[in-house]
């Protein structure tokens, strides 16, 4: 601002005063702090949205696989956080929750595991006689906790429980 006066005035009057420098730095810090806080809020919102999207994807995979197997079940048993579904051809599909890894696996006759859900903290199966299975799943991903309950109904008769 004052630099154009410097060639006509003495050297002592050139530049900014201490008060002007402090005011400029304060305004700059307020603007930078506001921008940084908006950026951090945006990053947190993005992380939560990604965690919700991944959780919904896991729920979709888990539900689709379990419903398909429950619909054609001939026998069904639950042992803690593991569900065993016997098909009409004698093959057993098991849905197993590993609490140490937070992963729900599906295997066929004890082999060929497929990951259905991750970041799971608890799975609870409730067999409803002559109706189906109620599933409660608890997720905890990136400070996002979610609880989902759904059921899968028997379609082809009443399996052995």
C-alpha cells in the first residue's frame, strides 16, 4: 500500500506498520482456520459415507446369500454365531462369524469360504420354527456403528430344525 510513497519519502516510512502486519496475519489465520475446518468436516463426512456404503454392500451380500440358502433349506441349526443350512442334496452351507477378525464367512461342506461381511462385531441367529431365521448383525466401521435386523423365510416346506 505505501510502497509507491517510498521513493518520495524518507526510508523510515517505507513498508507496513506492526499493527497493519498483525491485522493482516490475524485475518489470514481466520480465513485459513475456516478453510481447514471445512476441509476436515468434508473428509469426516466422506469417510462416514464410504463406511455406510461398504456396510450396505456387506448387508446386501449377506442377505442375498442367506435368503437363497434358507429358501431351499431342508434342515437348519444354529450353534452360537454359526448357522448350518442343509440343502435337499445333503450339502451343508454354514455361515460362520469370526469375532477376532470381524468377518462373516460362508462355506460349503466346510470348504471354499467366501467373505460376506467385514467389520462385524456381533451376529445373532434366531430360528423361528416353521417361518425362517431372524438375523441381527452389528457393524463397527470407521467410527460408524450400525445394527441391522432382517429375516429369511422358508419357501419349500418346513425344514427339520
